[in-house]
């Protein structure tokens, strides 16, 4: 399975940067077709927050949630939150606690992460997961 960070879903949903939108849409479509697409409940929560904060029309937000809902198959339990906290504490990087939780979720359910967030570089030495930081 491939874990998709929130920013990949945001770029595929709205036209902020054409290059990132094309990359995101292609990777998501490919992963869905290959039945390798995975997101967490936290990703959905962040997607709702970002789209709402950007003032995106509720219909588009609703459609995005309907599209991605079937791919939220695994919960985030308390142990993943505490493991994420432990990791970000060790790295002195807890301003990115959600990213640490994403990483711990992905370690449990996936073999790879797609993200546009270069902050994930800080996690590379702390995981065996492949972290693919996308560029447009």
C-alpha cells in the first residue's frame, strides 16, 4: 500500500499549482487502479480543514470526501499518537506531530509515502519506509 499525505489530496482536488495537480491526480489514479491507495482518518480531517480554510465550495469538499472515504480503512489508535509523539520528541520536531502520526500510520499499513512536504526528510533516518517527496 502507498500512503498519500494530505497535501497530495489537496493539490489533486483544487487548482493551486498545475504541475502538482497533474502529478497528484496521476499518482492517485494509478494507486487506486492498482488497489494500493491508502489514507488515514487524520488525512481526511486535514483535507476538510484545508479545503474549508481555503474557502472551497462545500459541494467540492463533499465530493472529495465521498471520493476518498472508501480508502480510509484503518483507524489511528492511541498507540500511534504516542509513537508519533515519541518520534517527534526525539527529533525535536513536534511542530509536525501530525506528520509523525502519518509516518507511524504508514509504517503500520504501507510501504511508501507520497508527499510534497519536504519536512518529511527529517524522518528518513527514523524509518524503513520509502518517503517520496514529490516535485512539480
